[in-house]
């Protein structure tokens, strides 16, 4: 996640993959708006980090996801690190692939 100057935040997995999103609105704001034009301009960035997410399909207008893809509400653990990114960081993808200690403390 970077601003227009290139400064920002790197979110890197420690041990296993995870899902994350960065949006200008919270889930509550998105749920309350019936149409996109009802969302007011936002300067916020709402970051959500999840161990797993349910795929598309709710049986509302099609089939439910296959049982293997259904996410149950149960305890889960995963690790991640947040690293400050400076405007001088040229290769964000390469930085994200580095070992966490190297990425954040070099």
C-alpha cells in the first residue's frame, strides 16, 4: 500500500498465505450504501487481514461453494508483519518475496 509519493506499508505473510484487502470504506459503510454514488469521498484506507475467505457463491442466485471451499467460523492462526516502505523502495514485489527479517530490518 503506497501513497502518491511512494511511501507506505508492506504486508507480508510469515508462515502461510492469507487474504487481505485495502479499501477506502469499511464493511459497514459498503453494506449501508445501496449504490456506489451513495458513498461519500473518503481519505481513509481500511485494511482487513483474514486467514481465509469464502469464495463466491451463497445459493442466492446459484449453487453454494463445494464443501471443501466453505469456510467455517473456527479459531485460526497465521502470522504477518507490517513494514514501512519508503519512496526510495524501487522493487516492492521483490521486497515482499524476501525473508521477513531481511525485508523489514535491512
